[in-house]
């Protein structure tokens, strides 16, 4: 059971990471720069920041869904 849970968590972390990388590339492009203009540490910081934004959005969506469910019952 724990193995399944770990695989599921890893899968979602991977998906969030992929989405964060795409958003980071968009953010860099909108700034008028290229990925090559940034150091590896700077790129990691940007991706981590995007991951935080995605997770916060998911949390907010979950809270709203919960409030709607409680309000409808």
C-alpha cells in the first residue's frame, strides 16, 4: 500500500515539476531573455517559484471545492 502511495505522490510531483518548467520557460520568454542567460541556480529558483504557485493554486481550488461541497449539503 505504501509503495502505491509513494508512486502516486512521485507521479504528481513529476507532473507539477513539468508544468512548472513550462511556466518558467514562458516567464523567461516574456521577460525578453533566453534560458541560456540564466545560471543553473537561477533557473532552479524560477522553477521552484513556479511550483509554489501551482501548489498554491491547487490548494485554493481544493478549499473552494470543499466550501462548495459544504454549502451544497
